C-alpha cells in the first residue's frame, strides 16, 4: 500500500496536473527531438503512464497508445514520489533497483531532463493534492 497516494485515481490526478504543467516546457526538448515515448509502469497503486514525445505539446495518457515505448521505467508509486521530490536520487534508485529501466540506455539519459522539469513542479502539486 502506498504511503502517499490514497488510490490510483488520486495518483492519476496528481500526474495529470504535473505532466500538464511540463507538456510544452523547453527543458523537455531532448524528449521531443528523440521522438521518445516513455512508459512509466507504477505499482502500489498500479498505474501505467504513457508520455508521448513524438510531437509538441508532449501528450500524457494513462491508457496504452498505438506505439511501442522507447523506454519503460518500472517502479513503485512511492519511489516515483521520492524521485520527484528529490529525496531519492536517480543514481541511487537505479543502483538499488528501485527503478528498473528497459530500452535504449543512451535514450535513458534523456529521461533526466524530463525528471528535472517534473521535479520543478511536482512538490507544489503534491502538497496541494495529496493533503486534500
């Protein structure tokens, strides 16, 4: 059971707000230039997040899309929360296998710019929506 999210619906609301805030942010240019599609497979609660960087603005959905992911990241919802708050460094998440990534390792490095964009907006969104 998640320490932070009440259920999948609450997680979806928080991530919809976060990805909406960064959908056209300049810091995710790498994602768009590489035309990457990222699938975040979260568990506890179980939610699949698809981030489609094939065009601008970047589109996020919680349903599978008609293309294979360039990169798949598997982790718990709590670990994703900690990554987005910056309390779990990306390197540590990978080292201790809290985050498992499949796909191109060179493309995985492009994930860092998306992570930083999300980290800039997530704390305020989480504070507002998770305390409600």
